[in-house]
């Protein structure tokens, strides 16, 4: 396998974007292909001359696959009970399309079903958890099937087909994690830290998103057009798409199913944005309130029945509920922390604006400089919310220093004489040719000022905020 060209910086131009996209598409060549049986079943179900007996024989040639297909079809069609005892009965009773979808569900998971990401497998601490990823995908598949059952009778969608479309809707993510594990780990990290949409980060860093790469892979595998479109358009409602786009009802179902799975905090999707709420959207699609509630009620149970059958570790309703509750609490904690930080910043900004307004009201064109310094000290103290502030201005040519203090006792100003100071000496030992620092050590000529204000400052200042005019330090705070 070729080494990964790590991508961590945003795409900066159309040319760079085009090159990155070409490179990523080439990386698809290293992805595993579908198992032989799945490929042959797909080919057989689309070929007119293929007989039903040939399809049955293909599936029965793999005993493990046969057992999983029978288990999956029994769980999906509970009304038929144990009457589906052979692949032949499953094909006769459920149809070739249902069996094809069951084969795809099992064998795609087997192809990409590792519980750890490729980045973690290579020793990186980053990467996304495939176990949680597949839980999300399974939730979308099960939700999609439950949605179809609650749609008005006029809908023509097949429940088995929407299940596999939902299960594979995020195929592009696991493809990116397989062929570009380090780059995709960086994408996941940014999306999680910023609580944003992973697709937006993918487009910024990689030049294309998992929906586009998933569609390319699905077409490369020659998956049915319905699945290709579901993968490609699952971030869109049909109302936002051009009228000539086919499978619009299917796209709406997968979009709603993905929204429900994310609102229920089941598994990991990497998308933390919610442009819609699922319940109003379901109502617009013709789903009644009690039907919507039934979808939510049955979702985790449906997942538990199907998880082990496609190869996912045992998933039970209680475990999913607890994980969802923990995820919701963690999200609330992050939100509260974010609000606290935002409020703190807003309070600081409010203090700054109030202090500036206060200073603007106090200053006049004829005010003596030393009184201005006193007003500035008072405004800076209010802005920084500190016990005491001293502001000073040096006049080396006339060998004096003007200062003002503001603290709980009020404001006061004082003039100091600068002793033994050479006017040609670099101002306050600061070289104007060097980068200005926000903090500097107190210059030696300030010792008398610091000593004078020591009791009111308490503790004594150890750093000074320098004030510059035309690259020359003229004073400080």
C-alpha cells in the first residue's frame, strides 16, 4: 500500500483544490474491494439473463454469509417468523432486491467494520471510533426503515432498500479514514473541537467531502443508483435540490433519519450542526405525531435486533440510552462552559466600552496633561477590573515624570523629578528597533514612583505596560 500524503492545511486555491481532489481519488485505488460473493450477487441481480437459482447458489456458497442473511431477513420481517429457513425461501418470499440489500449490509460492514480507525491502528491517538461510527450508521438505517413504515400509504419506497441506504450513507467517512487516516484524523479533531460540520472541515482541508468520495466509491463498486444518490445527497432536503434530481423521496427519508440519529446522540457522526428539527420535518413529510413518537420508541430496539447480525458488537437499548444520556450531558457541559466564557468576554468588553466612554466624557482639549493621566488611570482601572493602576508619562528633555493613580481611595496625581538621566539615553531601556512587548520590567527611573505608590498598589508591580508614540516609549501603565 502506498504511503499517505498527509493533508492538514486548508485548500488555498482552485488549482491546489484540484490537485488534492485528484490525489484523494487516486487513493481510492488502495481501498479494499467488495467480497467476491457480494460483487457477483450485485452483477447477477442486475443482469436480465440471470436466474433466481444462480443467485441462491451464489449466496449459499458462503455458509457464514448465508447464516447472517437468514438472521437479518427474519429480524426485518418479523411477521414471517421462522418460515424463512433457507435462502431459497427468503428469495421467494421477500424478493431478490431484499436479499441483495441484505448481502450488501453484511459484506460492506465486513469490509470496513474494524472497531478502531486506521490512524489509531498505526499508533496515533487521534482518529475516529469505527464502533461508534457504525452505531450511527445502523441508527440511520433503522430510523429510515421505521420512517418508511410511518409515511402515508401512497409512498412507494421499499423498507429494505432504505435500510441499506441509511446504513451506507456515510460510506465516504470510513473510506477517507482507510486511505488517508492521518489527514482524516485531523479533520475529525477540528470538527469535534469546534462543534461544527465534519463535511465543512473536509471541504476546507481536503477539497471535497465524504458525501462526494462515498458516491465515487459506490459507483466504483457498481452499487445501485439509489444507494449512490443516498450517499451523495444525504445532507440535503429534496426541496433544496434541482428538480431533475431523482429519488427525491428517498433523499428526504435519509436526511430525516440522519437528523433523528444525531438528535438521539446515537454513535458518532462528526456533524454537530442541526439546520432542522426532526419532528416538524417529519410532520411536513406526512408523518403523524404518534407515528413520529413510535419511530423514536422503536429505534433502539430495532438497532439491538440488527447489530449482531451485520457484525456489530452487541447493542442493547439500555446501553444506547445511557450512552445517549452521557453524550447529551457532555454536550450540555460544553455548552455551559462556552456560555460562561462568552459571558466573561462580554462583561470584559462592556467594561472596556464603559471605560472608554467615561474617559471620552472627562477629557477636554484644555485639560493639563497630568490631569489627563489621572483620568486615564481611573479608566484603565475600570477596564481591567483591578484594585489600583498607576499611569505615568516621561519628559526626559525637561527631566520630569508625570504620574496618576486610581484605586479604591480615589485618584491622585504627582510630578517627579528625573535625577541623573541622560536625555539621549534610549527611552526606558527599550530599543524602538525591536519588537514592542506588551509587558516590560520596570525601568530604573521608576523606582521612586513605585516606592511612593507602594502601599496603595500592594503588591508592588513587577511589570509595566509600555506606552509608545512614533516608536518611542513615552510612559507606561
